[in-house]
C-alpha cells in the first residue's frame, strides 16, 4: 500500500486571493489592521507561521493561543465567503490524476497542507476535490510541515487494513518546503512547478521527481508505481 500526500495551494488549486482576502478581513475586524498580508510571502508556509509573521510585522510581538483561535473563528467564515466569490483554478491534470488514483486499491490519498483543517476543506470543496480525500495533516496540527506530514501518516493508518506499514510515502507539492520537509519525514518527494516557484528553483532542492505540471497522466502515474 502506498500513501500519497498532496499539498493544496499551488499544487491542486488556486483560490486566486481568497485566503489572503479572508485573512485581511479577519485582522481588520479584530485589530483594525488593513492589508495585513501585504508583506507576507505565504507560499509553502503553515498558517501558524504566517500568523506569527503578521503579528511581528504589525504588532511587534508573537500571538497567544487565544488570539489565534479568535482570528481563525473569523477567518473561516470569511474564507467561505471569499471562495464563493472567487474564480477557483484547478491546476492542470489534477482532476484526471485524482480520479485515477482514487480508483486504485493499492493507494491511499491524503493532504499535507499548511492550511488549518477547516480552511483546507473549504478550499478543496470550492474546487470540487474534497471527495478524493478523507484525512490529512494540517497547519492546525503543527507549525512544522514535517510534523504535519507525520500527523497525516498517523491518520492514514486508520484508512488501510494493515496499518503498520506503507510500502512508500509520497509528498507532492509546489514549494521547497514540501520537498525539504517531505524528505525529512522520510517521503519520496514530487515537486510540481505550478505555484510561485519555478522548475529551476525547485530543482535546487533536489526533489526525487519534478514536473512542470501534472498534465501528463501516464508520466506522473509512473512515479507512483
């Protein structure tokens, strides 16, 4: 049995700014801070790390657990609204690939994403991709991508008959964070240059496999054999 863990933003889909707008609205509502995400490069970062960077930039301090909970309480409904208003882009080849992989009996699919869990499911639903996944590791599990990948692995064991062993674990993502932390977690890493990093930039981090996109179904499936 093989475990495939997909990143969401830039790998499976783009919300075209919905997440940024939702975060900006939450910060403005609670702290009166406008455009809080302006100085943040969110690609590949977990939500807790993004939150910390905003607090350091705007308030010159870290956040408390209670402040994070309050922000997420507003962020989640704002994200629901923004994804409904936004034109969601599903990345090239993703639909055919997921349909093929979901039909396989020798593979289990999950997500490994920096999004908090509620945000992740909102984004997947907005693109009609949520039915391909039943579990994952999320930014609400840990600020560390390596740790949330390991959390996804732990949850995956509830979805197979013999939970003690996966023949291979794959992490598929569009940033160096996916590659580096996937490798640290013991996974085969698959880079996809559909996000904000170019193929050359991803190549510098030596993923086990690297694609411009996931559009060549036959070639991509070969990686998971």
